[in-house]
């Protein structure tokens, strides 16, 4: 069964005109996903909810929306999937403190499927509240037993870390995680995680950690900021200017997940955008040649899924800003489209895949 959908966009200032242009040709989609800037987001949420009251509608604020035609800032980007999928959605609330209170909503959604082969959970969390690990443990308490993979991202904004918003079915949320389970009726779903940094030979072990607040005070029993500065051949005072380009990798077995630097804390600790656990093995990373990495990723996707019907991408905000600064953001979006055909994506404050939350990465789910 082939998937039938339409991707639409609009840069019109008027909400009504923007929604009309972006959803032109939509009939009665089973699922609508949309991404926009923070200013218009609440109005788009309400209008889409009124116009498509029989559809599941899930949205998030973003730095940029991506599709095969390019990268769009200050625009509304929408996809309406008419058929080829079965899907159900819900929301977890109080996610910075107590998402487990809503765990039954996950089970209830799973139980609506007759069977869950080729089913995935796509989730988007509120940004800037450090909720991702709590959200993931809540999801995985249900999904792991059912062998349902999870992927998703944290909502974004202009990169000023001011405000992110998500929505489900015409309702806006600021401290939540919205999710939809999607069963692909036409085949498998494959996941890719792309990292454009490479390991240096500086490895550390986290020996004193505030897990909840994502701060490492000591690596190998020495002040974390001093250890990091030494590895970069600089001083603690000069460390902040290296933070964006030299993230850390959290090593788990053969896998490595990027942990973005947030800041140096006043007591020579290091604050991050993802949790680091006690005794975590960490490696200092440095930038790789990202264009050749992207080329290789796309080549691999094409080889494994020669005829994708749809892809959903989360491209980290930090990567998006880097590409934007280099004048490559639009080219990147088009390069992905040249390989995958139609797809939709957004840029936010973090990426999630199965049990892990990480940063400065691209995650893409490709539907056969």
C-alpha cells in the first residue's frame, strides 16, 4: 500500500491565508504535522484544529522547517497524510516533574492497534525544561516490551532559548510531550542517526555529577572545566568560545551520543544539554567534514531504502545554525530531498532515539 500525502508551505503573514495556501489540496488527512516560528504558532494551531477536526494534528515551533524544496524560516510547513498509515495520538503532561503519571495514555494508544509491526512512536517535547530523559523513561516503560521504536525531537525557536511551544489537535502545550504512533501499512521504517563530529584522543570518566541538572563537576576526580580546557589547550576563562564547536560524546558500548555544552558553571563544573551519568565514559569531539558525512549518510539511506515513501527528520538547532552560517542550510534541505524525495523536518533543541536523548545530531525515520 503506497502512502498518499501532500507537503505544503506558506510564508504569508495573514494566518488564514497561510493555512489556506499550505493545506491547499488536503482532503481528510489521517495525520497532519506542522512546524512554524513561535509568533504565529498558536494561531496556526487553533485554525488547523477548526479546519481539520477529524485529523490528528501535531505541531511544534522550530528554527527552520525542512522539505525537498529547501529550508524555511518564518514560514508554515505542513504535511497531510491521507492514507497508507494507521495512527493514534495523545499527550504526556507535567513532563519536567512527573510524566509517569500519564503512562496509561501510552498503553491506551498502543492497545488501539491490532498488531504493532512496522509501528513507530514519534514524539515532540517542550524545550528548555530539561524533561527529555524523564519522558523517554516513561515511554520506554511501555514501548520496550512491545518492541516499538521511538524517535523524536525537542521543540525549537530562533536559537535564543526563550520559548518553545508544541500542540496536539488544536490545543497548545508548554510543559508536555505530544506523541503519535504511526503504523506504516506499506513496509518497514528505518532509522538513521548522523553525527558530524569526530572523536579526539581525549577521553574522560565522569566522577562527580548532578544528573538531574545535567552538570558534571569532576572528570577523573579533577574539576570538569579545567579538564576540558586542558584538552582544548586553552584556559577556563577562554573555554566558552570553544563550547559550540567541541561537544562531548557519551560512549555506551559501541555507540556514541553527542552531548552539547551549555556553559561553564561558577565552580568549574560543566553544564550540558543532556544528562551525563556517574561513571559515564566521555570523549571530546571535534568538527568533521560535514558535507562528506552527509553525502555518506544519504548514500547509505538510498542503498537500504531505494524507494522511500516518506521521511521525517529532526535536524538539531545547533547543526541548523552552523549550516545557516555557512550558507548551506537551504542546500542541505535540498540535498536530503534529492535522495529521499518528499520529506518533512524541523530543527529543535534535542533529538531522541529509543532510550537516548542527545544533541547536535540529525535523526531521520525513513518509511518504505
